[in-house]
């Protein structure tokens, strides 16, 4: 059924191409033939051509045009598949050039390492009655981060990955949720007023050779929590609580010329440090 529909679609395009090309080249000839026949009809009407000469004069005028139209019809019938082929080749060339242009601009970021930080001191921002901002240390925590890099390949020009967003998905023993990640080399959201936007802290640029660090989770006495810019103001928010001994973490890096996904297992033992481990790539099925 699919082959039949594809064939019908092809012949529909074929006939459209043929008729468009045929009309373009034969239109003037057809007009010329109609004018010649009209002149012949007027000559007959006004007696310029006698009754016995009508058939001879009609065919002497009409047959060259009829032969020309038939020849053009056959020519364009043969030419139409070639026109379709040329059009298809042009589209393929355009798509190939576009694909190469995109591939030339694509940046492949790489996982450098997973990091465990045993003593993180969370800083809180409070405002005094006089409007002065004071930063105070809160409880210590252990945290895990991921370092991504943009290494320059030897002999190749470096590429810049601009405005890279990290989207992080967590799947624990009870649920799965997603949040925008925090690049910890950007400004601290806690240093901004609550009325100020933090959207500019969601994206970071990788120049050739750069390494950038992405926060994943932090563990306090009350439990393990997903960590991002919002955590700067409420690090132990209940909606970010992660449960279970193993949490699956997916990091999606997104930018104009970046689209990559990395998967990890976050080990959360009852006694012992956090451990973030890259998941192995899926091996191809055995043949």
C-alpha cells in the first residue's frame, strides 16, 4: 500500500513538472497557430480564398504547427524525469551543504570528571533593618559536581559553545523530576536581591580549553537534596529531597550547536561518602 501511494505521488509530481514545462515552451507556438488559423478563417469569410482552396490552405498552415506541438510534447515527456532528477540533486546538495555547515559549527563537550566535595559550607544572605546585607555560614554539607570541558582537538580550530544550559533529571526510589542545573562558576544567586532575576545564571559559555563545573546534589544532616540556583536560598527544600540508596541522574547540555546527554548513578550509602559514577555506554547487541 505504501509503495502504491509513493508511486502515485511520484506520477503526480511528474505530471505537474511535465505540464508546467510544456506550457512554458509551447504557449507561444499554440498562440501562433491560433492566430494563423484565425487569419485563414477571415480570408475564407471574406472570399480571399476560394471554396476549393480551403482544405489545401488549411493544412498548409496547420500541419507545421501541429507537428511542432507534437514534437514538443514528446520532448517534454522525455525531459520531465530529468527535470525531477535535477531538482532532487539540487535539494540533496542543499541539504548536504546545510548538514556540513551545522556539523562544522557543532561543539562536542566532554565529561572530564565527577567531583566529591566533603565539606561545603552553605552561605545564607540576610538583610539587616538598615538594609545592609550580611552573609552567614550555615551547616556543612557534602556535595557532588560534574566537570565538563571543551578540549581543543590537535590540528583543528577551536570552537566556542555559547550559552550552554544544563537540564538535570533525577530519578530516585519514589519519583522523577527535572530542574535547570547550576554552573557553580557563575555568580551566587544568594548575593542578589529577591526581586532580581537569576535567568542569566542558567547558561555558561565554553571557550576552547575551558572546564565548567555543574552542581548535582548536596547532603545535609536532614537528607540528600538536588542542588541548583534555587537551593542557594533554600538548600533543603522538601521538593528537592532525594530518597533511596541509588539515584539516577541525567544531564542534558543544550545550546545552539550543542545537544548532548550524560547519565550517572549517584550512590547514597547510609554510612559513607556520596559517589557519583558515570553510567557506561550501552553496548551494541551481539550479532
